[in-house]
């Protein structure tokens, strides 16, 4: 298929719009994103995926350094005989390291032709821009929840969730605070009757309560920012059981809403979150950093591949502010069904 005349005209307008926004003469040649546009690009990515706007995303100056403290995790009130009371808030020893990160979001000529025919030039440019920023933003979460290693050359075929792109939040906690992640077998058995075996739970509420009481220290346990991140496999199993038991409309509504609050905490199922993982933490505890001044963009029509490619290069990485404020059950340890006899 050839790029239609209308689609090409719209694409050239999109390219001209990028050139104006980023103050570059030719966006098909790699260009640096200057400071004002760094802020706008970050804001566009945060706006494109709602959950990404809930965590801590910021620019830092160094490739390696101390994790940035953004919370208020210790008591700030008291007295001192020697002067005014203060309490330190440090994350000594908790460091981050950024790595080269390269993204490419493309739109095929066929899709571009369809977009051009479906609306006006302005709508076409919005679709092109949103496609790029949304895909870049979703990959931040994809890698953040699933990344386990940093490969010199990544393989998206064998690692479709970016497992080899970077070390995500869960992996960092497993490596640096392994006691915060349960790796012994856990059995979520919503069909259980009678006495439960060791490591067996009938409800997600019971599992969340156990995590709070055993993995989350007292200073965080009743923090109003504490939430549950829960995999879709777990909520599906719980909802199926409740729906099968419900015989009134009100009970069915309750079953449908059960994943909104678990164990007294607000619950989220983020994009690309592993289906059997369960985490109790504060969303602000999950950090993603980009090195200031490293963002590079490129936007071009690639005839050999019959598509338009938007490229985004930078130094990026992940960090967890307080390891002890992250309590989890690893997806490899979670089983849906009864414990073996």
C-alpha cells in the first residue's frame, strides 16, 4: 500500500507542528528536547495514562544517585530540650541508576490513511501525537511492573513485557529487601469450606490484612496513602465466586465493586500488572526518573517499512523510596485454588 496524498499532507502538517513545538528545523533528524518541552513532554505522557500520574515521575540531574525523598514518612511533631524539635527523613543507602532507554512508536501507512479520511487535519495530528505519548507512557508501566534485568540488547519476542529493559519496582524490592516479598506458596481459595490449611486464604481481604500486619511496619500501617495493587486473575476469581453466590441485584453490584476496596484499602489493577501479584504500598513510593537534558526525539516517514515512526531516547530508571513500605506476594508464589493435602 502507498501512502495516500491526503495522508501524506496530514503527516507533513504533523511534522511541521512538531518542528514548531520543539523549535527544530527538521524533526526527521534526531534532536534534543529542550527544558521547556521536557516539562510538556513529561506532562503529556502523565496525562495519557491515568495511573502514571499517580506515581512519582520526575527528572534528576545524575545517572546515579540517592533516591529522592518525596514523602512524609516519619513523625514531624515532638519536643527537644536543646532547641526546636526536628525529625530526619532520609533514604540513606537507597540509590538509583539510570540506563539508556530507547522507544519507537509507529503508525502504518494503512492506519494513517484511515485516520486522514476519518477526520480533519487537526484530528489526524492529535491521533498521531496521542499514539506516541500513550505508547511511551504505557511502556514506563510495562517495564516498571515486569522488568527483571538490563540487557545490552533487548529481545521483545522473548520478553514482551520489557522484562530485559530495566529492573522494575518489584524486582528492586526483591533484590534489596527480599523479606518484603513473600515467595513461599500462598493459596487463594474462595471456594474453601471449613478449616483452612497453612498458607490458604478464603478472601483477598484476609491476604491484604496479613501483608499489612506482617510486612508493613507500624509507621506506615495506617497511613491513609496506603493502597492495594492487585492482579486481574485474583479479582476475577474473587468476583466469580461472589457473583455465583449472589441472588439479589444489590449483591451483584457488591461483587462487581469488590476490587475497588480490599482489606479496607483502595484497590487498583494497573496496566500490565501481573495477574497473580498482590502489593500493599503507597503509590508515591513508586518512582521513575529521567535524566534531565538527555531526551532525544525523532519523527519520520520510513518508506522501507511503510510507516511513520516516532522515536524517543533518554536515560531512565526506577526506584522505590521506602522498601519497608512495600509488602507483596510474588506472582510465582500465588496459587488460585486449594492448598494441597
